[in-house]
C-alpha cells in the first residue's frame, strides 16, 4: 500500500497531511476544506508520518513514528464528507511498519521489525535452542477496535549467516483460507489461523 502525505479519492477529493507544526488531516473538495482533524502531539515525539487509503476509500490510516524505534497508527473513516476518528494505537516498539487491509476491509494487518539478527541479540528458549525476536505480525479488528499482537521468533538453521538474513523486506503479502503469507528477508513465511501470541519460524538455508 503506497504511503504519502496526500491521497486522491476517486471522486476528486483529497486528504492532506500537514505536519509542519501540528498534526492536521484535511478532507478537501474543489479547493474547499470539508473537514479537518487535529491529532494530539504524540508524547513520545514525532519523526514523520504518512497516509494510506483502503481500496474502497472508506478507511484512512495515518501511520507515524517517533524517530526512536517506535511505530503507531491512527484510523479514520471517511463518511458523509467527514473524517471520523476510530482508533489510535499509540507507540509500539519497532521500525519500518507496513499496513494492509484484508477480509473485505474487516482487518488491518500491521507488520514491523523489532530486533536485529546479530549474534549478540540471540536468546535461548527453555529447551536451550537459540532464537531471535524478529518482529510482530498484528491484526486490527476494525469493528471491535481491537489490536491483536503476535511476536515472531525465528530459529536459525545451522548454516545461517547474519549478514545475509538481517536485511530485506518484511511485509504482509496475501491471505487465503485463514493463512497469512508474509515476505521476510530470507524468503517467505506462512502463518495459519488462529494465530498464537508467539509465532515460530525455522529458517531453511
């Protein structure tokens, strides 16, 4: 989903983000402002933000970050010429967040990185196996306004090399029959519903 500070709707209207001083979203039609919404300045600071529109143009995501490895998003509904505020996640620890709408826009999928794959960051589970906390795959239920967080633990293979697998994309790709396909630096991962709080991935080199 493309991110920008202005989105163009099919009916000719636009939604504009102005974050030079305050955080202001404006819904504009024929050069006339129909509605504005000013968000409180985040207590953790503000490093930048972007807008994303859902395929139906019903929902608008304002994603933003602190500049201190924290990500957040606010959700709005565009209805009758108004920006209706629905939800604000507040900051979650992580970087490089990505967002997608699924299930006929009932769910927003959020992904972001939380850890680096360097040997000094490795952890050990109760069985003595080494793993890395890689990121989160989170599902936001729009109707219930509930964010369900799922932490990804990656267990590397014996021939894993940190220099090759710590770089690259991490984002949701698609879902079919309750299976979430995710692009990860080492290829692809698949997670099936119901998603556990801890999602385990074992790499194959």
